[in-house]
C-alpha cells in the first residue's frame, strides 16, 4: 500500500492578500502563481496534479477563520483548519497539539 503524503502546513495569524492583487506584479524569475483563488482551487483539485498526487495531499491551516482560509477550509478536500485569533500570534495552539496534527496527517 502506498502511504505517500504531501503535507503543506500554513501558520499565520492574518488573512492573505487576494491573488488578484498580484496579477502583473510578479518579479522576474518568480514562479507562476494562480491569478485568483478559483484558479488556485483548480490546481489543488486537479486529479492528475503534476506536483502532488490528489489522494496524498494534506493541507493544515493554522490561521484565522477569514478570507481566504475560511473558503479554502470549507471547499477544498483534505484540509484541516485550526482557527486562530487574528493578530494573536497563534498563542491558542499548544506545540504538542500542532505536532500531533502534523503527525496525524502523514
């Protein structure tokens, strides 16, 4: 049985800038980034993903329950969201719980 996992962990106590705001402002040599949250969602949901296998993907969000994290956690597959208070520096999450969450997603 293949137990491969691609685990992406995001730690933030803030929302994110909309991807649409960065269109046309990418520095030379910077990788191509989807131009909207919908486009990023399409990349995540791509069943023949070129980088990560669909069944092996895991996204752990330690982030406030605000845009875009709330949309991502409610509409993407294989996402665990651990809401935090904006601006509080993730103080509400104990290190043991974070490590358990990461280990449990592997």
